[in-house]
C-alpha cells in the first residue's frame, strides 16, 4: 500500500512539473508559473535565473509592468520597444552591458530600474521618456556625459545614481 501511495505522489509531482501553461504563449512549467506573477498587464519573472528574455513577452503588448530583476540577462532585445503600455520596467541586478535605443520609445514609462548591472553608457533616447518619474542607475559605470544629457532632457525625473 505504501508503495502505491509513493507511486501516485511521484506521478502527481511529475505531472505538476511538466504541465505547461495553457493561458500564456510563454511556456513555463506550472512550478515556474507559481514562482512568477503573470497576468495580462503584469509579468514578474524576478529571481528566475533567466539568461534571456523570453521572446514571446514582446508580443504581449498590453503589459504595463515587467519585473525581470535578479536574473542573469546580458542584453535587452530591441523588441522591448513593442511594449508601448509599459509604466514600470525593472531590469535591476542582471548582467546588462547596454540598453537599446528603442527603450526611448516607451512613452508611458514612469519607473525604470537599471541598478546593479554592468552598464558603461546610457542611450540618449532615455531623454525621450517624458513621463519618467524615477530612473535608478545606481551600481553601474555609466558615462557622466550620458547622464548629463538625460538630466537636461528630464529635469523632473528623480535619478538615483550612486556608483
């Protein structure tokens, strides 16, 4: 009897881990889904050890909040510009070395967290983010010249810039 119970539990665990999401075009297992907050307007995959941003995320044009913090992502594809409804984007604590210019087309963006990456420069297109209230670039080795350009374009934005 005990071996039957163990077998049934094992089958349930395997089914749980292998089951793919049916309500999302992004295929994460149910266990991964449990660790993430995924809805029509929020995608939270923080701390998932991702090496890339899942390509399907860029087709979810209704997203307003994306949290990809605490991963191992080295670059952001230019397709980030498709997410026109984004109001908050957290890319902190990754391995980013640069930010694509297309991020400057996210005109509804209010919060952009780029802290603790490996950024050595900032695209001047960040200056196009007229609704930006908070920009965190702390823990990066960006150029002061790049920062000055952005500050002039966005005087009302709070910029956290501790190196």
